[in-house]
């Protein structure tokens, strides 16, 4: 039986979207700062960027563990306690979590310090040991930060998390890059330069932790005392945190495990396949340092925020048994993810050399063993296909969590990572060489996307026909790719694209053409509804420019099929 939500429920849903918006904006800025950090760093380190990347891949995986599963668990528990007026219980959850996370973080730091040298040496990344030592203390700091983030998110105060993320990102950029420039000017080794670059991360997280402690002390007296009913033992609270955190933690970290596997498998596999060690190191750097960062940028800034924002809308609809509304959100969120992901894939695949030249031209000139631009561009073209699957995976994970199937994303993601490991292990030893790595990523995300789609069809009544949801957008994106690819080939023949200015001109003209063709094709084929336009970035402003003005409720979903 369908019921309309009350005004109070609508208000809570609006608050959820606002809270998600704060985190989305913060995450967007953090991602942009991260890309801006890696561009000059890559140009400074050149072929030695792999020394930074190998150590950074360890950090990225552990960072995902700390910023997804654990804060989510604390947030849910604190939110439940605060909703019942049990402020003291919420504070006790924070205190217990801090103690537990300090122990976990200290153990993780110690283990990394002990294993960094033998592990990185065994995976042909001995030059990254110094960077690993420098980043190891961040494991302790980030665990403490996670406890505070979860606590304040549970109280629906997103500002400490957002501000803390920005502090960390800005310091990573300023201190890390500054230290690298200092080390380079003093003529220190590339390994030391990589360690200096990664020092900004450790210092940034340390200062974020200090900021959160200060914020806690300054605001502790402002919250009402509340009650302390249903007092739970420390062991019970700890067990609940870990039980709730486990599926979200493994799901989020499993995708970053693919980057970690790159560190383990690529360079050693290339060497085992008969490639010289220095050439293998160059190939590893050319793949992991440039195309992967560009391919991840668009999903992170355009699609992941949509996944965050859609979860409370689906949860709220299901809470009031509004099945039709929930099904509509599920279908629209998948369509909008693909409406964004498909043209991102098309435009990156068509303009890969120009995009990479603009960002990393100086770095490519420092490679002597390989044509780094050609390797990176080919890898980016392959990775761009994965953007389509990444869109489905990220949105699908959020939707499965929203309908209460928190373990199913774990199944799909772990299945994808398992297949990735097999393909990459055998592929890099074959004639495919370095290109087996991006191909393995496509297989990983493709399998996870298919499984997520199957799970959603099984556990919801939403119309999830692949042809109806993705058919027209796919054809429109194919038209955009053809136009952009043809224009890129033509312009590259008459404009020197080896420099940044020429590459920027080519990229701009091809991008404008591709977007125009995609938008026109969608409009002519009625491949997008007005409500779906409203869900796009700046969609509501765009609607005001189109005939008809405001979004029409109930604007036929069939027209977007």
C-alpha cells in the first residue's frame, strides 16, 4: 500500500539531501585538490612517479577503510541514540570508539613499519620504502579522525567532516608539493622526493585530528545533557561498531584493493614476462600515475555525489511504504548515472592524448625507455570504458544499501576484484603486457555492475530493463564519440598538439562538439526526461532555459526509455 509522506518526513528527507550536499561539495573540492596535487608532482618526478604511487596505493586503500565503514557504523549508532534523546550514550559511543580505533591504528602503523621493507622489496618497489615509512603514522591519525567524523555525522553535523577533509587536502597539496620542490632543488634522490611528497598527507591528517579534538572541546558544553537510558557495556558497543562497519568497510576498500593489486602484480608480472626492470618500472609509472587519475576524476566528481544523495531519498520512500516512489528513484538514479557516465567515456576515449598532454606533458618528456604519452593514452582509452560500469557500481551499491541489502554490494565487488586479480596476474605476463591492467579493471567493474543490476532486479519491483534505461543514451554517446574522435583526428593533423596550448585548443573544440552532439541527440530522440535533467549537476538551472520552464511532476518516464 502506497502512502504519501508527511510534512515532517519531507523535511527530514530535505535535511538528508542538504547534509549529503555538504559532503558532496567537500568531496568534490578534495578530489580537485588531489588532482591538482598530482599534476605538478608527476611533472617533477617524471618516470620516478611510481615510487610515490606504490606507497600512495597503500594509503588510498586504508583511507577508504577509515572513511567509509567505521564512520558509517558510529554514525548509525550515534544517530539512533541522539534520536531517542540519549546524549550521554552517544558520547560514550564516541569514547569507546576512540579507544578501539587508537588501538587499531597503532597496530596498523606498527605492522606497516615492520612489513614495508620486505613487502615493497618483494613486489619490486624497494624505492618506495621511505615513502611508506613516512605515511605509516597516518594510519593512527586517520582512525582517530574516523571516530570523530562518524560521531558528528550521526548528530547530522557535516561541517567538521567537510572542513577537516579540506584542511587535509590543502596541506597535502601545499606541504607535500613544497617539500618535493625543496628536495629536488637540493638534488636528493627520487625516493627521498617521493617521501617528501607523501609527508603532506601525514601532516594533513595529523592537523585534521588536532582540529577535531579542539572542535570537540569547544562545543562539548553546547549539547544538552540528555538521558543515559539503556546503558550498554563497552564490549557490546565495540561489537556493534565492528558488526555494522564490516560490510561497508570491505565493500569500499575492495574497490581500492584493485589499485593495491596493481602495486603487487604489474611491475613484477612485467618482469616475469621478460621485460627489463627499468622498462617495467616506466610502464608501471606511465599507467598508475596518469590515466588512472584522469579516469577516476569524472566519476568521483559527477557520479559519486549522486549516489550519496539518492540513498536518503530511496530510504525515506521505503520508510513510508511508498514503493512506487522508491522504484522511480531507483530507475532514475541508474539512468542519470549512465546519462553522465556514457558521455564521459565517449569524450575521454576520443580525446585521451590531448587531455593527458595538457596535464602531464613535462612528465612524459622525462621518460627514456618508452613513449609514455602513447602508453598512457591507450590505457586511458581502455579505462574510459570502465567509467560506464563504475557509474552502475557506485549507484548500485548505494541503492542496495538503501533497500537494506548491505551484504550484496560486498558480494558483487569482491567477485569483481577476484576476477581482476586473475586477469591482471596472467595478462601482464602475456603479449598484452601493461594493457592487461586497464582491461582487468574493466572486467572487475563490469562484473560488479552486472551483479548489482541482477540484485536490484531481484529485490525490487522497479523496471530495470537495460534496453529501456540505457539504450538511447548509449546510441547518443556513440554519436558523440564518433564526432569527437573524427574531429580530434582532423584537428591533430592541422594543429600541433604536442604542446599544452595546441592540445588545449583541440580538447576544447572536440569537447564542445561532443557535448553538443550528445545533448542534441538526447533531445531529438527524447532520451531524457525533464525530471532526469533536474537530477543532473546544475539541472534545475538548465530546465529554466528549456521550453516548459519548471520540472513537471510525472513527466512521462516512458519518454526517457
